[in-house]
């Protein structure tokens, strides 16, 4: 089983430790994991901003880099969905590329989905002390059905999940939305933080770094310096 | 209706700064969302019903010319007159002409979004015909100096009881009351007089049924029934996209519309109106007019935006939208707020007049999953963004930033170098702290929150170092 | 060019309409109209007693009230009891179609005509009633004026048990079979008129009746 990790640009830049945590989990699952070195960005920001030409070029680049693997695992529901479901549409005018996109899409998995449904990871390597609340990121939840998978893994790691009100509601990130409409975005994030904090959890956990940076930024601005904001891969590999 | 959509950012900022509005939005949100969630469970197969509704709407749109001709033929055979309007201006002209022809001094109106689009009330007033809105919400807006609605089915969802109490006391010259049933009673009494004295009733239409030549009107208050039963003349104003084939199709759509809109299994009144008063009937209009309005709709047929024409105006997309829940409907600047409005406003009023709307969404797809006719709203918003870029309507800086990012991302070694410096710069900005309070390159982000500091090195650097 | 021609011409252009494809599309349109295909719908127990039970349950859920009598002849007395219990006057406007019942025998002063603003109680029958949602289907006509169920504050509807159908689809089939074409107004009524416009607080009696009372006639 040859597994490729698509790290995602946000993790590459902002939270390398999430990338290493994902690697550790995939290795624990018994895979031969590779991280193709030329990978950059899946092109989602371009596509969502209406820049079709750039989205097409970045899609082709990623397909060429990753189509040789049995599985491609992505520690982000949003990026995984972009590759899996948007690439065929983005490459709709080029049947040959579209076919390659569809073929690759079948082998692309969001990290927790891969761990639960493909490799059926039972022995989670980490131990995390403290109760957490889980934010369901929009694209993973609504397009990939990521809901039970992270909770199952947290349970296997012995972590108690305190469900917040509106766990499935958007945190207000929305990619470039968070910068273009900062005030609205931050106001939405405030609701998310209030719901999360009301659970009394020590950490807010999620599967998409964009949401997590948004939530963390809002929490800190609100003066909350203690609630941790963690990617699920970090929790599942925690050594505490 | 004059669009204020080009001022979206200012409108939104004003909404965020309005504590009364913020409180009202919080109250409304829970009620709509929770009630819908319960109501759709009554359907054994909600997803299959949505799929069927989508098919019904698509079947008509794919041959809209023929379905409209069919509807016209059947409706006329039942004694209705079918008129066509290219735009809002023509709607106003036609209604005023009908009013004059029948000696109308007062027109009672049941909710019609198209009449909002067309600015019909102003045109009627100018022609000496008094328009009276009779939906309680619309009435409240009308007596508040024609305030624009903030929601397509709950037009005063942004208003508090206190505001309504003040308005009623001022307008009706009655003692101020803060009891909602008493206020409703007062409106009933005031409006009953208007129903009884108006010569013309104006309504929208939820659906036009080709099989029978009928209009279907869905209301809870009963004002739709009043407006179409008591006056001598009834004018239906609807968009050309509202045709459905059969009564069975109406039954399917009615399983979705009230549940999606207000969380009711069915609205209190569903009226099917066909033709004019029959011989021997004591009530009903003697004249029935349908005004079928284009106003930009024909241009969407056969286009990449055709899916939007399936919309049945339930409001579920806005009720579930995190942005709508945060700023309310008036900020969107035209009659249609929320995700459906962010698609329709630029398409009907011009891309360049609503530049912010397609971007004012997180693409969370909550709207897409609740839409009863499966309109891919986030996808349509994204296509509008693409159209803006194609038409050179985005700011220079944004276009350059996008291009630069993509250009670098296509070149792995350059990307590695650029990100290496980029994260070091950000880490330096953070100065050892966990977050950056003010980010010069993306000031929008730090308006209301901090920017978490990066670790300081990129994954690819660390991975390469580790592999060696 | 008239607006009609203009709009249709643009639609035809956008849909690539031609003489050739119009014929096929028209045939498909007529086939759709003839097929009257029924969409997915909730399963409903269609036994007679189950239909009545569901109608009652759903009507109560809509804030209607319900009473049952064995035969049509007993209806006037049940109406009189309802009016007395609710402190309403013993007078009402009634559908001409129901004028022949013995209203005077139970002390009710009825007038068989369309309703006016001053009428406080309106008595109607129904074309049929729909169990799925607890809905009355009222068809307008000279003997069944629409105003009777609309203008008075209190609406009482006589519902023969034999006229309860599972869903809207059956109601439409019945209308086609018995009436041919639809009357001027078909009104589906589900409970009292209501509004939630002020702070999403439901208030009954917005513009239509604030009370809807169903009188189920078991033997009719």
C-alpha cells in the first residue's frame, strides 16, 4: 500500500507539527508513506476566487504528482474535497485530464476518513489528557460526510468529546472571505467560540486548519489564553 | 426598488453595530432552523422528495417557452387575461392601466416579491391609487415609511416588539401596546376596512399550474384569500419561471415549501385560483389578470445560472446562512437577501452593481443542503466570482495577489523559497508571542481577531531536514 | 414586437427552439400533463378509522378543535352546543348547500348566503378533508361561497367521514372525477389563520378566522 500525504499549504506554512502528526498516524496504520516534494497548493483559493485558469494549472500539477499512489491522504476535508469533487468539474473541458482527475479522486481521502474506513486504525498512538469539543468543518461534513470518523478516533484515544451547540455551523472562516469581510467573519467566529467554550472543554479540535486558525485567533482576541485549539492529528498523537 | 447592494460593506457594518438588530437575529435564527429540522422528519424520504421537486422545476425550465404558452392557453380559456412584462417598469404601467380601466382607488396587496422588485407601490401612488400592504410584516414596513424588507417570508424579522409597538401607536393614534396578540388584533381591524373597500387585489403567485391555468397562493394570515376574494379585480404578478405542470406536482412541492420556510407541515391557507367569478357566485373577482414578468429571468434560461430559476422562495437558505444570521437581510441591499439574493441581485441588477454579494459567503454549503429544490448555491456564487474576474470587475490588488500566489505555487522551488521567507517574516512579526494582533498584509483578518503565529519553519524544510 | 413576443422569442433562442424540436417537446409536455405523476410521499394508513384518526390528530396540532357526531342530522345540535360552550351567539351564516338541515330546531338563527364583515360565525361543509396534514378542501360555488370560511371569526366545518382522503393527490383526483374542472377558488384550510411576523411569536386570527372547529360526521 503506497500512501501519499498531501500536507496542504496552510499546514506547510503555519503548523508543520500537524503534518508530522498526520505522518505518524499513517505510519502507525502500517502504510508506506511518501510526501511528494514538489507539492504546493491544491488550487482551491484560486478556484473559489473565480480564477479558473490558475485552478486548472494547479489541478493538473497535483494530479501528475499524486496519481501514482494507491491512496492520497489529506489532513483537511476542504482540500480533500476540492481534489476529489471539484477537479473533475475544473477539468471539464479536457476529457483526458478529467478522466485522470476522476481516477485520482477515487483514491483521495480525508485523514480521519482514511484512518477509520480504509486502514481501520484501532490502536491510536497518542494519549491526550483532557476533554475536548469538536468543530465539524463545513466541507468535510457536508461534502465528505466527516462526522463520526473523528469522534470514533477520539474515543479510541480515550478522549471524551463534549458536544457543543451548533457544532455543524460554519466558524466564519471561508478562505478569502475571512480577509475580505473580516468583521462579519470575526462575528461568526465569536458565536462558534462562545458555543465551544460553553462546553467547558480544554481544547477545541477540528480537522481543517483554516477553521482552527480562525477560532484560535478569535479566542485569543477575546482574551482566552488557555483553551487549546488543536488539529485532530495532534490530539491523536499527543504524548501527554 | 432601488438597489443598495453596492454599499454592502457599509450596510453590514451598520447591522453589526446595531444591538437591537443583533438581538432580534439571534431570536429568529433558532426558531426557523429548529422548526424546519423537526418538520422535514415527517417526510419518509426528504431527499427523494427534494429530488422530485428539482425534477419538476427542471422539466418546465427546459421547455419554458412551451409551458408558458400552455399556461396562457388554459388560463385564458377560464376567463383570465394573461399579460406579459419585460421589466419592472412595464409591470407598473400594466397595473396602473388595469387600475384606471376599472376605476380603482385602492389596491390591497398580498405579498409579492416581484412588486418589490418593480417598485409598484410608488407607481400606484403616483397614479392616484392607494396601495395597502396586508401581510402583517409588509404592512409594518409600509407604515414605517416604506422600509425595505429583511427576509422574503418574514419581512420584519429584524424588528423587535418595542419597535412595532411604537410604530402602531404613532400610525394608528391608539394607546401604545406591547402585547403581540393585541397588536395583531389592531392590524386586523385596520386592514379589514381596507379589504372591504378596495376595488383591486394584487397578489404574487407561488406557482402557476399549467394543467388548470391556476395560480397557487400560500399564506398563513389569510390575507391572500381576502385580496383574491373580496375586490372586483385581481391581478397576479409572477415571474415567468413559476410554472409547474400538474396538481400532483403542486402536492409534491407543498410538502417542501412550508416545511423549508417556517417549519410547518402545511401553511394555513393554500388557495388555487382559476378564472373569474362564476354565474351565481356571491364572491370572487370579476376580472383576473396574470402579469408574467421577465425582469432578467429569460436571460438565465439555458445559461450556467439556470438552476437558480428553480427557486421556490422559501427562505431556508438565508435562515441557515451564517452570514445572514450575523447581518440580517437589509444589508444585502435589495429585495432578496442571503445566498439566493447574493445570486439573484447581481444577475437581475447587473454584476457591477453588487460586487460584494457573491463574495459575502463562506461557501459553507449549509444553504445548498437545505435548499428544497437542490440549487447548488455555493457553486453559483463561485461562478459569479468567476464572471466578475472575466469582466475585470475585481480590484487590481486582488487580481495581482491571486495571480502571484498561483504563479508561485506552480513553481515548487520558488514556492519553497518564498514560503520559507514568508513564515519567517510572520514569526518575526509575532516576536515570540503566540499571535499577531495587527497584520498589515491582511488587515481584514485582524479587524476582529488575532492572527495565530506560524511555527517559524515550513513543513517541507523540516521534513527534508528530518529525511537526511 | 409585443412584450409577449419579445419574451417568448428570447426564451426560444436560449432554448434552441426549432419547428422540429418543438413538436417533440410539445408531445412530452402533453405526456407530462396526462401522466399526472405522483411524487414520493409519506406512507399513510388508509383504513377509514385511521384516516379519521390522523385527520383529528393533525387538526388538533394546527390548533383546530374537533367534535364527532354519528349522523348529519345531529350536526345542528352539536354546532349549537359548541357555540354555547364558547359563549358565541346562536346565529350564523351557513353555506346555502347546508341550508336544508334543521338549524331552527336547535334554536340557531342561520342565514344561507355568502358572509359579510358583521357575521361572527360561518358554517361550511367541505369538498373533502386531507388526513396527511389535517386540511380541509373547500371549493367555491354559488352554494358554497368562499367568504363563509374567511370573514367570520369562527369557522365551523362539517366533515363527512366518507370524504376523508389520504393526501392532496387523492383530493385532486376526486375533484377531477366529480367536478371536471377546478372551481374558481379551491381553498385548503389547515387550522385558524395565524401570523408569526412580530418576533416569530405565533398569534391566531390574523386576517381569517381565529377558531376553526371540525365536526366529523361519522355516518356520512
